[in-house]
C-alpha cells in the first residue's frame, strides 16, 4: 500500500491532530468515544470521531469525515485482531489506515 504524503505533510497532520486532541481534551483511554466538530477558515466542516472500547485496551479508532457529504477522508484503526475488506475485494488484517481515494 502506497501512502501519498510527503514526510512534511505527514508531520504537519500529526502535529495538527496533537493540537486538536489537546484543545478539545480528547480522552483516548478505554471506554471513551466522541465527536469533535472542526471548521476551516472557509467554513468547511469536518467531524473527527474517536472510539476506544471499554473491554479492549488494544483497540482504537480515529475517523475524519466531511460533515455535509459524510465523505470519509481518513480512518485509523489500531486493532491487531481486526480486518477490513476493500472495495476491490482485498482484505487487510491488523492495524490499518484507510485514506480517501476516488479510485
């Protein structure tokens, strides 16, 4: 799987997420979930959803989507036992990152 981000872009996104988590006091301990509404200067709205099940401390889901169209942009699943089936039929096991693509 090829990730189409430069090192600079990835570093920027990581720093941005750290800022959002601190500003909105996102608690990623087991048993917590919630949504954070994010708005750009151009007034586009995005929702950052987070989920950590109470019964498994090794699982975490972060999901960023556009609010109006509900288009999924990025989803990060930390789940060593889980899987995801792509639209092309390929199955991905374990921890994974799903990135929006028109393809």
